[in-house]
C-alpha cells in the first residue's frame, strides 16, 4: 500500500481513537509529502522520494531532541519522542550493526578504498544501498573506523 494511503487510513484510525498527538504527526507527514510532490512537480512520489521525506523529518526531530535534552526541556522532549516513534513506524527495517558492518566492508572492497581520502567515494557508494535503513552519521562513523584500521 502506498505511504499516502497508509497515512490516510492511520489518520482515520487516530481520529476514531482520539489520539491527538499521533494525528498531528500523521497530518504533518502528509503535508511534507504533499509539499515534496508540489516541489518535484509529480503526481505521485516514488517510494524512494517518500523515504527521503520521512528520513528528513525523522532527522530533524532527532536533531531537535538532542538540543532539547541539552537544554533540559522535559516538556518538549516527551513530545518529540512521541513524534519520532510515530515517524519510525513508517520507516523501513533498520539495519543492525552487524548487517551495516557487512555492507560497509563489502563496499570498501568494491571501491578499493584504503585511506580516509576515499571516504567520499565509499559514502557515495554505500548510501543508495542503505537509504532509509541506517542513519548517515552511524554509517559515517563505521566507514571511518574501517578506513582507519
């Protein structure tokens, strides 16, 4: 089922169950997807484009969460954690460290990377393989670890 249809169904369910927080996040996701559709001039977004929007929204909230934690804003932290949980429900399965490590090592071998100078090449080769399945910062740390070894 396309993401927009899933969001519509979940929005109806959230309304019936009077889940205001969940409903607000679903509406925000629908608006972000609609804005992306308008920006790209498409009638429908591809799965890859939908995933890009979800990843961007999730990353924004995770970044804000770190800021709120450092500022000790408990009221905003719990709200953001709820939003993150709702968005993560629409994200694809996240790779474990072992699975990600296997992708990183195989990609490093594919592109014959040997030093930190090859970091960009490795990252460019990995990102399409794991799009939406792993956080970019996590991938970056793992690649650096392997290129330093």
